[in-house]
C-alpha cells in the first residue's frame, strides 16, 4: 500500500478510532479484527453489514459508476440548462483551498472534482478520497489516478482517521441520502484541524428556482431534493452559504474552531 507516512499514521479503526497495524493485504486491529485491502484500496467500512439507504445506494453506485459522470453532465444540461463541468469548477473556487494543503474529499464518486482540487493545492498538496462504493473508487482511480489521489473505502459517518488529520474536508452530493447525515457532519468536523476548512453541499432548490416541471421531475427522480438543508454542525464558525448549479444545489463552507 503505497501511501505516505502521514496518512498511514492518521488511519484509524472506523468504529473505535484506535490505531491499526498495516499488513501487506490487510489492516489489523489490536483484538485481531482484520480490514482487507481490495485492489490496493484499504476497506475500512463500518458498520460491516450495511443497511437502509447506505446498502441500497451502495449497490446502485457500484453498478452505475462507469456512467455517472456522463449522465450527470447530460441530464444537468437537459433539465437545468447548466454546464455541470463549469459548476464543479465554481464550487471548488469557493472552498478557500491553498497550495500545500492536505484535503479529504468524502464521496468523490468517479473523481469529478479532483482535477479542480489538485489545481488549488499543488504543489506539495495531498488529496485523500473516501467513498463507500468500490465501484466509484475504481472509476476514480481510472480517471484521476495519475494525479496521485489516495483512495480509501469507508463510510462518511464513520471516518477512519484520527482527529485533526486534514487541513480541509470537502463533500458534495450524497449527504441527503446518508443513513446518518448529522453524524457524518460531526465526523467531517472531527477530522479537520482547528482553523481548517469544512465544506459540504448537496442538491436543494434555492428560492430563486421557480415552480414548474423541472422541480416536479427532479423531486420524483431524486427524493434528496425534498430534504431540508442540515443544521450547521457544532464546532464550526464563519459559515458561508452559496447557491450553486444555478440554484439547484447548495454549498456551505465553514472554519473549524
């Protein structure tokens, strides 16, 4: 497992947050519990048996991963009239990322934001991408592996890292459909250092979006549009809110502290 020492030191058991011993083909907990390394990707998933939305959507995303980027760009243009690629660039521009930062992206999908993130943190930056779907992580590696992104399979509500491991965390798209969105937000804050950046966003209609067929279609296709924006997690300050994707999604950027 060719990961930098700082990252190996930061990896923790997702359940207990205790250090893990790194072996050739698995990670070992003190009580003998093993976490496998699959295709070179550490699999640190908790709970081990997925349930609810996590189970249902993980199976879907594994199958849909090769088509995700293309379908998002196509339907984004068809239904909302926006260029998703430009929208992604705009979203990353709001994050306040700087050269040399260590960044965790939770739920990267097939890596659609990663080139934009790397453009902000190079040189000397480090990017870790964590997703519950191995299918998405394989697409991420296929599409963006040349960038040097470090991949981890894990659950966003049980992040397998020690406190304060990253300068910034970014999550966009998926929080509305997590089993435990509020717990995930608290985990986002936990793994960022004091003074670091915590950012998250998802689909949701801005007040500027008129009633009509677009809203009706999107809420039928994706029930996440009906979810309220989550409460800002404890431990954050200076929260900035943005309407993105032409008002069909939101982004929140906060400072830990």
